[in-house]
């Protein structure tokens, strides 16, 4: 192990021995940068490599797996990342998940820096297009820093491609990273070089001004900067270019968002374009359907969905709550977002009846590649992918999250009576064919805070958001300690005991800095309470 330069440079070289030389070349005795930076095509290819680092839901940095670090889900199969050791509180500086995210993000940052340092070498006739490319790269670089900071806390801000002579770099504080990211994204969103939204389908995946404001809103909310999160979210809303997707069949408006049927929609703001391959069916699908189950929902998230009348199951009393715990979709009377997000025991899915509690069968509870909870993730699982070829795009940020960010900020700023609170909550709920907010119950700051937190949980389930929410709300230890429960076993009338979790806010709220980085860089410091 050498310094940060060698750690990242080696990772880059492993990606490709040919087409990425122009991204990593620093050696003046080798092929010069001038050879690699000549035309607009070279620049576009280089920028596409910066975009290549955008995370997917179930591959790469697999954002959907973050729900397995929350009370929404559990993960098995360490070949896809050992998320299980994190929830047991035994992760260390050699934790593969953390090392992979650190390496990937800094590789992407380096790509962005190499682009920004060399783009002027190439001839691009369209000056405005060149400026747009530059601000796209800056916004992506900010995003990768933001992703690191939300997991590791203060990290090293890198704004140039490091060399062996300048690669011993200390960590910046969390505040310094926050200020850097916000400043960069604000400039990218405000200077007029990025469109509010792209028109051509081929460009929809690119970062726009709206993407920048949406990212600011997410990061500011995570940092409890409610004023900025609110204003950034409102900028997206006031653009009047995004809307909640609705179909001609209201009951499928939400579910179709995560299927090929609704893939092209006016709700996605920032998404990962998938052109081939993918791991969705081999991540969430029941084994009996030819899939693999790596991430599975918990009873906790299942029980979070209201009834169709807008009542939580706990509001109905102990007897009714027990009925819904045993039969979550009792009389088909639950928030439709539940079935859009979760497959329940006994479901006939692609012609296969799923029986996790049967004594035999491929979907037997707890068997390798089967569900450990009795539930399956349904979101982003399209039966068309049963062949194993997935091309369904993954939405990193969609408009519903921006609306929820805005509403939460109003509530936290003491403006819970602002009419926008009910307006946007009702828009989100009505899209899911749920009733409007019951103002006889939800009419105080405390009660509306409770409601918006539940709405975030069910609306954004398995989208990689819940993990950050439980940390910023200060409920991390509360929900991440103790026994995790699954579905009710009909033979015993008792829930499945899935695993016992252990979490400490003083340690586990931040991920450990990778051991490789600690060894490579003598100026690097470890996060608290990691040896």
C-alpha cells in the first residue's frame, strides 16, 4: 500500500488498460495528454467516464442495500457486501463495503478532476456546450464528495488529480465538505450553463440545474440546514417542470414508477441509466422464480403502511393490529404502496405461489438465496427481467422526495400550518390513492412530524433514503438495536426471529475509514471508536 495516489491510481488501472489512459495519465515520459485530448468526442468520452460512477440500486455501490442498514430490510450473502456485520456492530476498518464506496467515489472524483484539468486541450467549436460539460463535471465531483461525507463524515476534499508528491492529504471537517459541496452545486445550478431540465432523451441522465438543487436539498436536510434545504427544494418545485407520475389507472400510478411501464416519467430528477445487464432479479426475486433473495423487508416496514382509511395498524387496537401483522393485506385494505414495494407470503408471483413456511420448496425460509424474513422486495423488480437481462433505470432522486424534503423543512421551522404542508402531503398520498391527511389528528408540529416521517418511510422504501433519515432524526440506536422480526409463521402464530442487532450512535453513525487509506496516508485520521 502506498499513498492515496497509488491506492486510487491502481484501482483506475484495473478498470481498463486502454480507454481510460487519458483519465489517469500523469507520467510525462509516457504518452502525452495532448494525444488523448483532441476532439469533442474525446471530451464526451471522458465525461461519460465521470458519469459511469453514478451508483445503481442493486449493482456498483447498490444504494438499495442501504435499507439493510436500517430497520427496513436485512441483507444476506456476503459476496454482495457484508452488510450483516455492520448491523451487528462489528465492522472494522477493513470492512469491504466501506472500502468499496471510498475507493469508487475517490476514483470518480479523480476522473472529474482529470476532466477539468484537460478539457481545454481539446477543440470544441461550441463554447456553450464546452461550458456545460465543465459544470456537469463539477457537479458530479461535488456529488461524489457529498456521498462520501454522508457516510464517513469529514473527508478529504480533492480538487486536482493528486501526484505522489502531494497525495498526503488530511481530512477536511464535515462542515468544510458541506460548504464545498453546497458552493459547487449552487454555482453549477445558478450560472446558466446547465439547463433546468434536458429535452433530448439521450441527455436526460445528465446533471441539470434541477438535479443540483435537489442534491442540495437532500444534503442540507441531512445536515439539518432546514432553511437551505427548504429553499433548494422550492427552487425545484417552482421550476414547474416535474410532477408526480400518474397513470390512467390510478391504482397503478405508484407501482408503475418502478416497472418498465412507467420508467420514462416526469418524476425522475437524477437517475442511473442502465443499458444492459444488472442484478435486480438476482438480488430481490424469490428463489422459486429463478431469482436470488439477498435483501429482504422486515416486519417493521410492512407494519408501517397505513390502512386504506389512513389509519396505522396500531391505531386500530391490539386485536386488529394482530390481524394485520398475521395477514398484512387483510381484506386488501392497506396502502397500495405496500404491495408495490413488498411481496408477501402466499403471493402468486410470476405463476409461482411463494410459501416460505412450507417444510420444503425453493422458497423455504432461511435457506441459502431464499428470504430470511418471509417477505421480498418488489420495488424495481419487473417480471420482464426474469430472463436475467435488466435495463430498468434506477432513480437516485425523484420529485416525491423533493416535496417531502420541503414539507419536512416547513414543519421543522415551525411552519406546520403553512398550507403547502397539506398540499404536498396530499398530492403524494392521493397519487397512491390514499385519503387526504386527517387534520383532526395531524394538526400540531409533533403529529405532522410523525406523519411526514412515516410518509418518507413508505413512499421511499428501499430507495436508499431510510438509513440517512434514522441517523439525522436521532433514532438510530432506537431502531437499530434488538431483535429483528419477520413474517408471522402460521404454524406458530409467532413472528420469525431474523437477527439480533447492535448499534452505537457514538461509533456506527459513521463508517470506518478504510484500513488501506489509513496505511497509505499518515495524515489520515480514523473515525471515533474504531481501532
